[in-house]
């Protein structure tokens, strides 16, 4: 067990704290029982849990699905290069689950149905008919 950092230039000789030890234990157990395929499945499960948790957090806002899909797509693109770093996937997954908890705690109007949904309000003087069917006023 390493107690002092002997690799890092900026923290050489300082106390070494491994903040990802639990992830490494989980990965070691999965690798011992299921091998490389198990690690691939675990990685897929972490990414799927992250994306589902983010979708749930966005759904708590009460925004339309079109508005919700934009940040979800940006997160999907941003997470793609990070998928290869397995210990960070645990952090992403738990951060997304935290976002669900924060959204549920801070969006009571969206859950109660009192939140104004996109597309439900119309500006005064607008019609439901397409512009081509409107009668000219003169």
C-alpha cells in the first residue's frame, strides 16, 4: 500500500489519498468473476445509468421533450471521450443521480402540474389556424 506520492511532480512526498478506491474494488471484483466482458458490461451499465438519471432530472423540470433533448444530447457528446476512464464513470453516475435528487427537491411546481408547459400559452391576438387560412382584415 502506497502512503506517500512518489510519482507526481507537484505533490511529491505528500500523503497519497486514493479517492477512487471503492471503484477500483468494484472493478477488481467484476474482473475476477467476469473478466474483460464483465468490465465492458459494467461500463455500459454505468453509462446507461448516467443517461437515464440525467433524463429523469431533466423530466423533473417540466420542460418540453424538445427542450430536454438538447442538454441530454450535449451531455452524450461530452461524455463519449470520457467513457474509457472507468473510475470516473462511477463519479458521473452518482453526479447524475444527485442531479435527480436536487431536481426533485427544487422543482415542486413541475411535479404538481402548475408549471407552465411549453406551447400551452398563446400570445394575445394569435389564432389556432395556419397563416394561410386566416382571413385578411381590412
